[in-house]
C-alpha cells in the first residue's frame, strides 16, 4: 500500500504544498503581524486546519478551496465538519442507528448533495 501514499503519482506535490505554505505566510504577514502598540492574535489551530484543507484540495482537485486566501471557512465546510463529527461517532458506535441512518433512503433524503449551498454538499458540487 505504500505506493498509494508515496506522492509519486502527483508530480507537483512539493510545489503544491509549497504554494499553500506561501499563502499561509502571506496571510500571517498581511493580517496578523503585531506592532509595538497593537496585538493581533492568531488562532494557529484554525490556520493549520485551513492549510491542511487547502493542501488536500490543491493536490486532490488541482485547485485549493481558498481557506487561506479568504481567511474564512469557505462555504461553511469546517462548521459542517465539526458539527458532524460527534454525530458520526454516535452513528459508528450504535449499530441500530448506523443501519437506519446509513440506509440509501435516509442518505438520499438527508445526506449532502451537490446542490447544497454550504458544507460538504457544496464541495461535492
């Protein structure tokens, strides 16, 4: 399985990652440099999450979603994900709930769709 994770199938892997790191550095320099009189706090956890999502989308889709360029949760993806994780844990741990909620009918009615205005569905579209 190591071949699938080696990065050899993405010839621009290093430059794609480097481009996103440059976007992060630019964002920090543009919006978060403190001065002697002003402090501009940076939530590094949020920035690293934005960096990871932009790197993955750049490598997988050929273009970054733009979290770092906008310094924002693009299409509410992060919010949707953090809302979904506790529910996903419960769905995974309780077989009856998993069987019901993972059925094709329920997924068709309640699951993300490419026509959604935000969240995971927006990224599918």
